[in-house]
């Protein structure tokens, strides 16, 4: 559609039309040692969070079972079977 093309319109932004520094992120500026340290920190944080959540869920489950046992209710046995 050469009839409606504006010659003064700015070109679209692509990797080919802009300098390399324009598309750099903060991670690109980091050294490999810093990237590894950041990756290890994220991995350890996720493992600790997952362990903590599962531990709290387990403690809650055992506490509920304990309360059912001391109250004399044996409904939890039926729940375990199904």
C-alpha cells in the first residue's frame, strides 16, 4: 500500500534497527558468577518455602487427628478409608 505510506513516519522498533545496548537487561550486564549466585538463591528460597508450607500442613493434619482422638470421635477413620 504505497499510496498511504507516510515517508516521515518513524520506523518500527526491531532488534535490527536499534543498537544492541537498547535491548540489554540488568541480567546481561551481570557476570556469570553473579547469575549463578542469583540462581542458587532462588532455588534455595523455593525449597525452604516448599518445605515450610508442607511441614505446617503436616503439623495441622496431625493436630486435627489428635483433637479427634481425644474427643472420642472416630470419623477420621472413615475419611482415611475413602
